[in-house]
């Protein structure tokens, strides 16, 4: 009886997974979230231990694109089926200057880019356009030592350098006691817009650290 129940449960799980996959149609989404990762925080938490090339001080990276993510008004698609060809290593490597590495670019295409309904070239071009649209606060690059700082200070810095951006259109995230990302909501044609409630999850940590660029 137990084995029959297990097989039945497995069948139900497979049916649910297949139904979910069928719903993940490329190009079916409402808006974008541009996730900008503070490279020094990522390196301190993960990259330095991996000896990641983007953590080499010679690159002087500040904010990098973690991803350009298609969103629904509630939730988001991922790992969509698409007829678009996957990018070549040359294409992903060419994104290292804004995404840190070709590996990061590949992972973002696989999980999110396929859901845009765009070709790989068009997705990466749009990612560059989104990154270029945002004025990254220059003052943050002048931090010389680790600071314990309110996430609201980082948010205000983005608001002051992007006059059309509103407080409801940006959220600051933390991880491992460090400020990690600024996430900015954009329409499908890259205009600033309000984030849906499931995206507006500001960092709740008390006194997170903002590390300086190496």
C-alpha cells in the first residue's frame, strides 16, 4: 500500500511540474527588475573564497548587473521554454564588463533571459541598456572603509541621482550582514515604475555593512 501511495504521489508531483512548465511561456510577463549587485559585498561573501576574477582589485567594479528579471505583478517566471538559441561562450564572455563574468551571464540567460522571448543578443543588449539607464551613485565608490549604514541611505543615494525614480521603484537587499543589491523596477521599455508588493522587500538588518571597493 505504501509503495502504491508513493507512486501516486510521484505522479501528482510530475503532473504539477509539467503544468507549471507549460505556464512558463517565453515573453509572458509584466515588467522587469534590474538587480544591481555591489561587487565588494559579493566578493566578501562568496567571490574571494572562489578566487573569482571579478574580485581582482584591478577591475575596480562597483555595482554590477546580477540580472534583468522578467516579473509578473505577483511572482515571476523562470527557466522558460524558448525557441531562441542559447548564447555562445563569446557572447556570454562579452558581458563580463557589466555582469562580472561570462558564467554569470550564462546563468542569467538560462534562468531569466529565456523567459523574455528575446534572442540572446537582444537580451544582453537590453541588459546593457538597462544598466546604462541607471545613474549609480558615485559617492558610494568613494567609501574607503567598511561602513555600518542604514539601507535607506543607499536608497536615497539612488533616488538623488535618478530624479524619475521613486521610493516605490527601488528596494535595497541585504545578505550575510552586508548590503548586497539595489533592485530597480522597470517597464518592458525600460521606464521607471513602481515595484509590485512581492518585490518591495527592503533590507531589515540592523546596521548592515557596506564594504568599500578594493
